[in-house]
C-alpha cells in the first residue's frame, strides 16, 4: 500500500485510535503503514495493517496480538484488542473506504471486468499485457468480492499505473457496490452464462447484474471505455446502458478486435489471426483450449485501448501463461500421463470448454494409444436447472468421444453418469464413484502412459485433491487425511 500514517488511515475510515502512542505527546515519530493490508495473520509482514474479521469459525480479533508481534503496525478492528488498533463499526466498509481513497490519490487507470466464465483467466491475461508497459497490480486468484477487491486495490504502490480488478456477483447490485468502491475507467463484460443462475433465476437477470459494470463507467468525453463481447447478444446489448465509448471484441464481423482463422494445434493450444484497428498479427497461445481465444481477444481489446501496439499485444499474448492455480494447469508425469487440473471452479459453460480442450489435447495421445479421461464433480448453484445441466454435460462427454468419464460425488454426479449412459456410454466407459478417494484409487489402477486426465468441478467439491494425488510426488497424504 502507499505509505499512510495511522492518523491518516483513521481519518479515512472514520475510526477511533486505541492503544496507539500519540506522537504529539510522547515525541515519538508518527506510526506509518508501509506494508500491505492483510486479513490472514499468517501473511503479516513488517509495516502491514491487519484487518480483523469475525467469521463463523474464526475471529480475527483473536489473532490481533500475534499479528502485531509479527510486524503489523496496527489492527483494523470492531473493538479494542489490547494492541494498536483503529476501531470502526464495520471492517468491510472501512476497507472499501481506504481502497477508494488510496486509488484516488494514485490516479492509476482502473480496469474492471466481470462475466459468468473466464474472469480470472482473462484478468491474468490483461495483467500480463499491461505490465509490459507500466507497473500493474491485479488480484491473486479470484479476489473479486467486497473483501478481496479492496485488498487487491490496497496492494497498489506509488508507482502503480494500472489496477486490474475482477468483479463477481451473486445478486443484482453487487457489481454496482464494487464499482462504487473503486470506480473503473475501462469496464469489460465477457459473457452472460448460467453461473449462479440458482440465485439470479434467469440469464436475463444475470445480464442485469453484469451490466452494472458499464453503467458505472464515465462518459466517453471523460475517457470511459466499455469493452463488450460482440458474440454474446446479452452482452452486446449492454451498449445501450452506458455513456462510455463502446469497443467490441469477438469473432463477429462487428468486433473491433477480432479473431480470424481460429484453430487448435496438435497439443490443444489455440492459434488465430488477431485483427485490430491498427493492424493484424498471428498469435499462438500457450494456454490450452479454444475457449481462451475469447479471453485473449478481450485482453487484447483492453490493451489496445490503453496504447499497446498490435505487435506488443501479439508478443505478450504468445508468452502469457496461467497465473492462478488450478485453472487448466497441464502437467505431464514422468510416465507419460498428462494431468489437467482445472478444478478451481465449474459451471456448464466452462465444463463444456474444458471437455473440448481435453479432446483436442488427446488427439495426439490417441495416435499412441492414449485415452482421454474426464473426472467431473458437481456444478454448484444451478438451482432448478441442475439436473438438466449435469445430464447435458454427461451427454456431451459421450458426443465428444471422451474415452472415460468418472463422475465424482453424490446426486449431481449420478446425473452426469445417467446423461452419459442415456447417450450410449455403457460398460466401463463411464462410472460413478462416491468421493475423491475412490476416484484416486480407480485412476491409479487404470491410468497408462499417454492418457490425458481432466479434473474439474465446482470449488466446493475440492477435486484438486484428485489432480494433486495423481501427480508425481502429489499430496497423497493430504488427500487421504481429508
């Protein structure tokens, strides 16, 4: 974070200082926050500010003294804790106020993005493009809510020029709140899918929520830019909801930044001709799967608007990798088995994309006798659509000719298996197992050199345990103990 005195922090958040020496009366120097703002006491470093949250199972206030002993200069808390603290009514709101003030002082260009799928991968791509030009801050993982977003913004330093923020939503109004904390100048909407449809009720309601991004932008005259997916009708219609200048990306002819001649390499990586208003260049991504083309185009559109040349964009896209864990992480074991750990999260759109990527990656393997395995768990928060969506994924796996489907878990997994069975997957082509341990045991018995294994499910299923256990030296003991 930029350097602030505790007195400045207290004024910004409207808090009261407790157990903080008064430099005016003691002659001591003003206490300064020179490190990051953290909410995990294990991540405290010298000069940091520790935000204490009272959760259902853990109360951060109980770790206040330890945080200060480890180097935190003070605690942001809702009650006195016996060590230097700034006491506020609501720590979440205080974090938001502090983030807003810091970003305003910096004057950095804020880029914010949302969408039903691909947010984190696209955020990572944008960051890797923009950091080639100037110091850039972006979220670690998917810190995209009312806590994660200000924590990310508060990682900004005096030299930060670009701040890339991911914004998630479970309800209408969530993105409006987040854009109010740290107002973006460039707003990107990737797509409107079915993630969280159980909460929203329909894709149209999801579009209402996601469109709050472009409604928050400054006008075109003030430099506001809305970057919209020309291939998604619900997204492109958001142009009517903003005063910002609109830039389209996609494969549609109306896209300002678009991909032509999209194809997959023998190893499952996407290649295409990138066409922008300032020229075109060939791009081959390091990322696996055709679905990353749309993400790459979105990142390219943002970078082009912020002054990168088409040559710079193409070069950066070609070298960009995965910055966030468990998102199409591809690892080849010493015995020739390839593990694709995409287990961080799942919704119908992302699972379909991952299955197609698996099939593409398995093309070369099949020539050598290898097989493709889809190890799939439940997709959460689908509401009344859950049965139909899981059934459809099971059917798609068969239509794509995935060799082996392993459905892991309870009711939702049984629906995956039933869809595959009804589509014609009989015998040992698809199986239903009860949990991660059973999946690991099955795969350890059955895998052979050349096989490609995709592991994917919603975050609550924690199926990364399967991928980690299958890797050479993987966390077998950790998995067995859960």
